[in-house]
C-alpha cells in the first residue's frame, strides 16, 4: 500500500455538503474521492502545460499562428467539448 500523507483543506460549505452527500450515496471515503479528483486535475494541468509548450515551440520555429489557424483551433475545441463559441468567450 502506498504511503499516505495527511492534508487539511477548507471547502466552500456547499461543496463540502455535496461531497458528503456523494460519498454517502456511493459508499466511498472522502479521501478516495478527493484523491481521484486531484489526480485528474493534475493530469489535466500537465497536459495543458505540455500543449502550451508545444504551441510556443511551434510558434518559435514557424511564427505566430494565423487568425485562421486560431479560429480553426477554437472551432475544433468547441466541437470537442460540445459548446458554442459564445460559451467559450464567456468562460
């Protein structure tokens, strides 16, 4: 079994209530749910940072992305996440 580390965190009351309701309904431990969520968050951040570095390297070698390339990229992301361009702009 992996070594455990104890943390103390504070959550908004609504989030804490939702977490307690979820773990009770799913018969899970709070620490297990938070560990999975944190792993996913950190993985997402690593992927995002790697993508941004790749974009910077590309632009350093080939120059800035054109407006057309950026529009295509935004459309692809919007389609991937099933949202409209208006939703993206307000986020």
